[in-house]
């Protein structure tokens, strides 16, 4: 019986590890905005292996394709540090969610606090740079939670993005 239970637990842990390593992807659009010129569409795509906290992003502009890393700005807080705040109340104030994000602080060793900001640094094969900043609509949902933002090229061109 113990061997069977061990096999079941091992199988469940392996399945959880596989699910945790799932790749998430998405696409969104934007427009290059230049003074005195018509807007030009841009296609973005992203891929992440950690629930869209960190990953790679691609921006396809008419003149070049830019690729690089994106990262959601987060902060991790040790749960032992937070513990005194829950004294006399349900753990992590689970009956009174913070910022509309239930379970945001519900962890045993640490809690991730999502800023809602994502930054990206992209580069074309020719070495041109594109920096991006996004504000997440649902930060705990990662890149799939919707966002607005902008990117800027070295020459000052701006890309407005909504997804």
C-alpha cells in the first residue's frame, strides 16, 4: 500500500511539474506613430515558460523584426515578515482581498506582489534598439491579462500598443 501511495504522489508531483513548465504565448497589435506620417501597423508576439512573468517578445515592424526579453516587475515578500499583519484576522486577509486580486498574498513561504508593469528590451538583427513599457490590466494574469503601452525606437519613433 505504501508503494502505491508513493507512486501516486510521485506521479502527481511529476504532472504538476509538467503543468508548471507549460509555455504560454500570445499576440497583440500596435501602431507606429510618427509626426506628419500615416500610422503603420506593428505585430507583437510573446512567449513565456513561467506564467508570463518573464519571456521573449518579438515586434514585427515594416523595416525590421525586433526580438528580446520582457519581464513583469514584481516583488517577493517573505511570508514570515507579513505574518504579524494578519494577527486577529484570517491569514492574508483572505476575506478582504487587496486591489481586487484575491489570493494575491496567499502563499506559505513568500508572496508575489505584482506591480502591473512590464518592460521589454528588443533588438533587430542590424542592431537597432526598441524599448517597451506596458501597464497590465490584470497583473496576476500575466501577459494574457490585457495591457496598454508603448515602445520607443532610438530615433524617437513611438509605437502605441493595446491588447
